């Protein structure tokens, strides 16, 4: 298989990325990973805050640190997930990739 064939293997004739690469771009978006982790840890820490004992509260001068930290983590995680939903990742088109290439590389000529 030539380099030319390999380059166009995952592209439609229109130059757009194949659905698999678009799905991979959305799946591995860092906002999804960060948001998901913060939501999971936020739920765990918030539950720990709801079950805090009087001794735990006394150690923290009466402030339920686990509850407030967990709620903050939940808010941050939800922010990342909402941001991902409102502005999904879009893989660059072939034209955008060619525009960003160094001079002389898209047409095969060297300067």
C-alpha cells in the first residue's frame, strides 16, 4: 500500500474524515475524561460529606469540607460535560490540514 493510499484510507471522497475518526475524536476529547472523573469523584466525596460524623466536623472547625469539596467537584465536572455537549470536537478537514502544513509540503515542491 502506497503512502498516498494510506493517507486517503480513512477519508471520504469529499475530503472529510471517516466516521470512525470523528467518533474517536469525540470519544477521546479531554473534556469528556476530565468531566467524567470530576463527576465520579464529586459523587464519592459528596456522599462522604453527607455521612460526616461530629468528630470529622470538629476537626475542620465545623465546616463540612467533604460536602463542599464534593459539590465543587460535581459542578466542575458538569461544567466540562456541558461544554463538551455545547461545543463538540470537530476533526479538521483535509483543506484545513493543508493550510496548516509548512510551505512546499502540500504540493510536493521544496523551497
